DNA sequence: GTGAAAGCGCTAACAA
DNA sequence: TTGTTAGCGCTTTCAC
């Protein structure tokens, strides 16, 4: 079955007994055409089950707008929500939304941006923390320039702009504030030995959380050495492994601040496997408040990051009057949601 | 910033001092061109940061292939995994993958298919159970015909083909077998009063699970009246609400078979809120084995449906030699994964 | 009010 | 080996 010939506007025009120009006018509906002719063309199109060729339209300028989001993986709840937000906002504006995944391979990011340039995406959104080095800055600056040269926009979600005069927008969460708040929550409950599980040195998002963690410690007048960050990276498996490892050494801590909720899930599992209870023996908090965090055992106290809103905001600011918002940094607030995974440290309760 | 003029192949040709034809030949790399000329063109393209216009290419036939998946929402773990599978398999073949969401509005399905026809998607994949009525059959038959007429393919994931001679492929799970297996598991543990929570009458996927549930009951020689299905639909909220309702009447059952893991999450919450324990007081099983099912309290016994594989298989069968596989129904196996949410019913343990 | 024709950027004959 | 040319399907001046 070689592809059959598609029905074109020419076929419609012919059947309606008009020129392609007239057919085009009624089909794209941007030019007045008398009722009778109009009806005739419409009827022909219907009969032929005609659909316009989007590529031909795009070529001549009247194409559908497209926004593209690139995430690590859609199965990660956080990224899924961002993608959903982007899709929803795009759809609301009649734009098409294409979502791509890097699977963690940075090289696929370049391929994706290139592809989107070819496809003529008007807006590309890169989501997620990165290690911010010279290579990153150069790469992203290049994306930004290239996209801008074609009249498209680049939005960075949760990652920094590569430089001051780069035509890119950034929208992110105040990771440091969120981390500071939830660390304070732990501190207020009486914890003094808190480990941060899931550092990823160089990653902007995680580094900010670690910074917030350290800041909270300092605010409570703990010495810098009180900080203990385990750089095991993100993901449930890493969390479980690192926690199990930590537990072996005999727990020198009373609370765990997991880099995100998936790490917390792994940590919870490891703690349970070690025969310890949360929050009685160890308190645990996460980050992101994924929908199922309330179903963990125990329900997880965590930091709510409105991921869907992040996605929506990314397209909104890009659509907003172009110029003015450029190179402004938009930051979205977060707040902690208290559930049942935090209690006073055991030492305090049985003095 | 009105879109600046994109750099075209003409610019590249000019800078390289060759004709556009030659430039095209080296750029698309499907025709032998001497090293020196080749290098010159490539250098020009690089210098100009040229990217081909995908629309122009598509128009003339050499466009990039695209596959489109439509799901209810990407934030649902099951759908996210299917989408990931599709994306991964598509990427492996160098195809582009576009994911759309209906958000549950059936009318958006039509819009999406239409859109994909315009975009020239070579493959569109519709995912998820549906209520199979005449309207559905007519609608999908029309999609299939239209897509086929353009040489594209339609794959139905987890939903039935609308008729025998419709040019659509279907790949799905054996929902009935999975449901039968896990119901048997409950029965073997001694349960005789099992309620099915999350029916959605008319929905093919749920109906099949209910059928499997009934079949298992019958196999164990229980009368048809032993079946108790609550048609509360899917989703965590529905599960929680329906379970709470059920609990009010005084539990006339010892086990719950949730229509999917999200319903199970809600049910678990409601049971805990009622002061009862799982599995001591009530056993609970789910369906799908989403990644976090192991993190529920207690870890959930459920049916593993390889969602990512479903997505991958959908594109594989579509790509496979076209003709032969047409209108064959592909069914993927499932198996139960035993965790900690099932025990013998309380009555049996304290006779 | 409607049609003829130019041209969007590219590839693929067909010539040279 | 390389260039010239004719479209792909559509929109949009510019005439009539």
C-alpha cells in the first residue's frame, strides 16, 4: 500500500467548480466570500474529506504554531506535570505541543533543538536542572541565538540563563527558599542531625536545595560541619541504596531531607527494610509533592512545587508581548505540605 | 522582533559557490558528491548555521516521519509509560513523536486525529479503554479510513477495533486473564467476599477486568450473586470516596479488587482513615503496577501490565511490513506481582 | 467576486 | 560532476 495521493485543494476547487484561489479563501476563512460560493466549496471539501496540508501552509507562512518541550523523561511525575502544563496552555492558544525526552543524555538535547529549528517550532522549552559549566553556557547561548534568529523563543525551566544578554527567558522555582523552609521545619521539630540525601554536585536545582539546607542550619546557629550531604543523585533506586548504606554505619542522624520525593520513596523503603520506623526513629521529608507522596508510608511531608504551573507559565511568559519580559527571571513560589513523616527526634522524646 | 528571514539552502549554495541542486545533494547526503565540493558546501552551511526547512522537505516528499500518540493525560503513570514507550521506539527509528492529551474529552480525539492528518503523521496511536458503542465504532472507522487513504496507519491500544475490515491495528493487554489471576489469588487466600471497586460500565478495559473477576468467582464455584462491583470509575479520588462509602455500611467484604492502582491508593487511604488495617482487616489488590505501588502502605499486590512495552509494540507492529499484520489483534501478557496487601480474611484467622 | 500567477524552500528528474 | 527546471500544496498579490 504505497501512500495514495492525498486530496488537495485543487480537487476541492475542481469539484466545487471554482478556482483554487477561491477555495483557499473559504477554507482558510480569512477573506470574505459570498454565501453561495462558500457553501459550495465547503460541501465539496466535506464530500472529499479534505484536510489541508500543514506543511504547505507552513511553507507559505500560515502554519500552525508549535511549542516543543524537552524533559528528561515523561514517566517522572515532576516532568510529566510540567509537560501537562505546557500542553494545556499551548492547546488553549491553539498551538501544537510536541514533547521530547532526553533520557538523561545531554547530547540528545542538541539534536532536539536542531530538530525543532527544522520543524519551525516557535517556542522551545528546556526543562530541568543541569550542571552549569562553560560548556552548558556556550551550548545554550547558541540555542538561544539560533532560535532567536528565526524569530522563535527559548524558555529555560529550572535552569539558569547562560548569560546576561542572551535571548532566553527563564522561569523556575525558588529551590533555596523551599529547602530552607523544610529544613527549618525539621529543625523546629528538634532535629539537629539532618542528612541531605540526593545531592548532584553541579546540578543547579540540587545545589540550590543544598544551599537552602545549609542556610537553614546556619540560621539555627549550627556549625557548617553539621551539614551532611550525600551525593547519590536522584531517583528511587539511588535513594534506597544510599539510605541502606547510611543505615549500616549506625544512624548518626535523626532526620533525612531527600532531594526529591522519589529519593524519599527509596529512603522510606530502606528504613523500613532496616526495621526502623518513620517518623518514630527517623523523620523524612521530600521535595516536589508528587501526587502519590500522600500514599507513601507514612504520608510524606514535602515541598510543594507547582510543576504544572511551571509549564503553563513558561508558555505564558513566552507569549506575552515578546520584548518586555525578555531576560527577566521569573520565579515561582513553593510551600511545604505537612503530613506524617516528621516527628521529634527519639532522643528528645525519651530523655 | 518580527521573525527574521531564515537562512535557506540558496544562501548556502551561494556562499559555497555552487548551485542549490549541488547543495541539496550534499545536505541530504543521498547522492555522491566529490570531496572538495562537499566540504565547501558543508563549511558554508556550518558558517551560516543552516538548518533545513522541515516543511519544505515534507512537501516534496522527503520529510521526517512522525508518530502521534493520544492519551488521556500524561500525568497518569500508566499513560506516561505508554507514551514513553512510543517515544523511545519512535526515536530509535529516527521518527518524531508528538504526544497529545484529551483530558478526557472525547471530542478532542477527533480534533487531534484531524490535526495529525494535516501534519501528515504516518502513524497515530490512540491509547486507553473506551465505551464501545455505535458512535465509537463509526468514529474510529472513519479515522482509520481517512488515515489509510493518506497511507498512514492507525493503532488502537487497549481498545477494540471498530469492525473486521477496518484498516487499524490493535494491541492490548489480556485484561480478563489478569483480572482472573489476581481474583484467584484473593480466592486462594481464603476470601469469599470480594468487591470490585472502579467499574466503568461500557468501558472495554474495565469491563474485561470485571469479566475476569466474575470468571474467577465462577471457577471457584461461587454463585453469580457473590460478585459485587462498584461502578465508581477510575482515579484516586473516586476510589477513596467509594471505599469510604462502602465502609460506612459496615464492611460486608474481606477484600477489595481495585480497578487500577490509583483507585487502590484511594481505597487504602479510606481504609486507613476508617481505622482499619490492610491486610489484617481487609485485603486490597490493584491493577497496572505503577512504579510507586511498592511504596503504598502496605506495598500493593497488583497486576503488572508492561505499559512501556505496549507503547513500543504499538509502533513496532505498525512499522512491521505493513500489510501482513493488518487487522491482527496483538495481545500482551500480564502477571501478578505479590507484595504485602493480601492476607487471609480475619474470620479465618480467628475462627 | 473571482481567477491567474508568483513563490514559500526544497528535491528530483533531466540536461549539459 | 554539476546546473537548470519543474513542481510539492498552499496563500496571496494583482488583474479582471
